[in-house]
C-alpha cells in the first residue's frame, strides 16, 4: 500500500479526480491528511521548508513551513562521510559561510557552518524527526548514487506522508526498488514531448512541473492517466489564482503561509 494522503471522496468525485488514485490510501493512517468530501483542496508544499521566510533547507525553515503547509520539501545530498544532509546546491558558497563542494566535508564539519541566521545544515535524519507525525515530506534526491544512504535513514524514521522526487529518472527507479510502494514524483523544468507518457512509464504518482510550463491540456492528460500535477514555484496571488484556474493538484511555494491564506485549510 502506498504511503500518501487520505482523500475522502464521493463516488462521482472519484470519476472527476482519477489522478488521486496513486496517492490515496484505502484505509485511514495515523497522521494522514484527511480531505473532506466536498472537494479536492489545493495541496500546499513549503519549498525548502519556507525559503521565502527563513534560511532555506534549515530546521527553522522547515518549522515555518510546517505552520501552514500540508508538506514541506527539502533537498538531500551526501557529505564526505556518506551522511545525507539537507542542502540544495552542490557548493556551500551561496547559502552558508563555507566554500567549496558539500561532498568534500564531513557531516561534523558541515554542521559547524552557519546556514543563515545561526542555523546549521541539518541532516535528513533531523528533518525526518522534526516532521514525524506532524507534516508530510517531499524529499528531492539531488545526487544519483545517494539512494541507498537516503533509504537507510528513511527506513529508520519514515515520515507518515512521504513523496520522493527528483529530476533524475534513475534515482526515482532506484528509490521505487529500495522502498516499494513509496510515492514518487518526476521534477520537470523544461518542455518534454509526451510528458504524461514519460511519467506513466516511470510509474510515478505525480509530476512536479515548473509553473510556466503548466497548461490545462497537459494537466487534464496527466489526470486521465491518474497522475497528480504539482507546480513550482508559486508565490503571488496572481500565481495562486492561475494555479487554481488550471486545476493543478498542489503548489510548491516559498511562502506557504501566504498560500494558505489564499487557499484556506478545510476543516
């Protein structure tokens, strides 16, 4: 059974929203997000925690995202000693007071650096512990070849609602093998011919599409193939309105509380 978001649907809604078939659990799970029968909400995913509000990919940003989003997204790559750490860039320079490649430093050394406002670079294990039972996790695999180390952490501390996503099809296939039944998603930043077929062939539950590439026809075709479509990065009221008009299933936002204000939580 896939880990996912429990959506309570009426029979007619099941016909109208087949894309949720891949991310719906047939039985309630502790900690799952329960969506009401009156409609499918806009899923809000905090980008790098809440990078518009706090230093990205830090525990502080994750906490800020958890305050408003159903899920937070973080990026994972490996330290020199093979520990999965949460960092977007391959280099330390942009987001920390360090320099050079992340994978040239041990976890211990990386955690001495300032990742913004006194925050340290967190490990994946620390993020999993923070979100456990409270919030879903979209985990982006940045480095092909890191999947086994990432999987070891997830198996010890599995989030209740987990999506494993990547630009790299090979990483997706590896994680599907290592964690059978886990929800996976393909991240796409450029036009791909026949994207719904590509996604279906990979067996992913969702496509995470750069927002400017989203069209109603593409979204409808994904839905016909029971694939959810999430768009990134959506931060403005105009963007929220367009996402709603296009009928995307969720948005990745640097400002998840701003998005939550536009799409109120449904009780």
